[in-house]
C-alpha cells in the first residue's frame, strides 16, 4: 500500500530542506545498554532562539546569574526543534513540535556537577529533608521571607500587596467574600423543603471544610432557619393551646439560633416575630440590642470604614466578624405576613411579580421602635423614634438607606406617621414615596393610602 505522508512529515521535510539537514522523519527511541539508560531523538539542530525567550535573557542579565561567560556560551549553542507525539490525543500518530534546550541545561546541571563532594552532598540532602519535614514553616528561616511573613502572621489586618502599586486589605477581602456568600440563598416554599436543607447543612458541617465554606454554611443555615420559622408561624392548621405554645417555643428557638449564627441584622427577624405576636416589650429590648449593633463604626453595609474595621475586628475569626460586622437588608416574603402594618405593601408587591419586600435594616429598627412604643403607650419614645426615622431619610446620603430602597422607606415613614396620628405628615411621605425609584413596586399601595387620607381629611373638614 502506498504511504500517504502526514502533514507533520511534510512540514518536517520542508523545514529540513530549508536549513539543509537530512530529510528523514524523526524517530524517538529509548532503552538501556547494560546499566546505562539512553533516550535518542532526531531533531533539527541550530534552530534560532524564539523572541519570547528575550525576557529570560533579560532576567539573567539583571540578576547576574548565570555568569556572563556561561550565558554567552548558552546563547551561542542555540536550541533544537524536535517532533513529539500529541499530548491531547494519545491514539493519534500526528506529531507536534517542541523546542529543546538540553545543551543550555548542560551548561548550567556543569556549574554544579563535580563541584560538591560526597559528604557535602549527603549533608545538603539531609538539610533539605529537614526543611521538607518542617513544611511551610521553613520559610521563616529565611531573613527576607521572615520579614514579610511575620507581620502577616502577627497582625491579620496586615496589608497584602498582590501587585505593584496595588494593595488589598483584610477588610476588602472580607467584603468580596461577603458579597459572594450573600448571593447564596435557599428560598424554600414549604416546611419540608426547609427540613431537607437543614439536614443537608448538618451533614456538610461534619465534613472537613475551609473557613470560608464554614462561613457560607453558617449564613445559609441562618437564612433557612428564618425562612422555616416564618413558614411555621404562617401555618393555618388547627392547633390546640398546647401545640401553639410548643410551636411558638420552637419558632423562637430557631430565630434565636439564626441570630447567633448569622449577621447583625438577623436579630431583626426575632424582633419582627415578637411584634407579630404582640410581645412589644420584648420587641423593644431586641431593638435596643439591634440599634447598638448597627451603630458600630465598623459594620459592613454598602460603604464602610476599612481602617476602623481592621482595628476593631481584624484579629477575630471570620465567624465572629460576620456576627459583629455584617449587615444585610431585611427580606420580607410577600406571601407571609410579618408586620401587620406592611401587609398591604407585601400584597401589592406580590401582585407586581416580586418575591420579597426589601427594607433597609436601619429603617426597620426605627419602624419597629415607633410601633412597639406606641402599642405600649410610650408616646414620647415613639415620637422620638419617629423623628429619628424622618431625620434618617432626610439627611442620609445612601449610606444607611440605599437609593433603590427609598420608595419603601418613605412609605414606612408615612405608615408610622399615620399610626401615631400625624395625617398631614403621612400624606407628604406617601407622595414622596411615589417620587422615588419604584424598586419595590408598591405604587398602588401608596395611591390607596393617599386616597384614604384625603377622604379622612375631607370628612374632618365636613364635620
């Protein structure tokens, strides 16, 4: 059968003819002759050095290694071009090309050969083995590396320099991790789904996982506990007084555990449940704790003070940092009533295709404080919280109330004003809500509340 030449053979023959070498297809072989191993391969000799190796030459000249005479000798030897089998398709008989610098390597494997005696070589191997057994800690034996590593080991807030002219602090790294972790969510629609999630998370917690994986697991567990708690609270099955009490105990336990596992604003879900069940005094106490946590200068919500963060919590574990510094928006599922005064907004948002009604945690703290104090008859404290909420919306630059949450925030202010009897103020707040970006999709709710107030004012005038 006539041999049909492969493309690689044609290229090889063409290259050989161009530079004047024999035009045979290269064959590589290896084996042993007695106790000597050999590896033989035909190749194209005196192949010019590629330009991309210029950086290696520059680096050698900059660090004065190898010595100039050795480097010049290496550059004169040039290199070899040899065919090898395909690494991608082992079954293929096509050849690929590789540049070999074996002669250059010999000029270097000669700077050392026969320069070290047997005893010294054995001593060197023993020393290297000791370094191997020490592991990464052997790097601290180097004065240069020790000066770099010690500050990072002693101070977790040490500034890392990944590239020239660019610095990343621990706070920035945590912020990146936080944004990635917050993107993970388990929005279970049924109680049994939440149980499956929790069982899976419990199994994962028994495994050997990294600190960031553990942090993600904590966050997802806290989120699932909150979801499960409100799903149970919204259950409409007929219950006896005893089962209601047992269910309430379980729900409170889950929300408390979520607050211990999760971030600062997870505490607000427990407060919302207490308010929903009429325990306004407990809501007030939880709001006091939540306000303390949210008032810290090192919390992470949008922009934050990196220097204060590093100074305050830089030495803490990732888990403790999350509990003390992480703050996220409050998510109210539109199909689960959490706060009676917001049921209309939840319903309208659901009708417009939304899954959650998102509220700034700083707005939620003041709202629950206004309503709880008012229910308890603490009018002065209620009015003070109302003033704090109005001041927050008037003067905040987006640090505590993002622009996309302004519509629901002004709506909440109007609700609080209407509850305490400031009808005119409520009307202005609802109208201001309509002027904001309609992120929460509650326009119909604002229109309805405005119409109700106008009718109330009209009745007052008629009287």
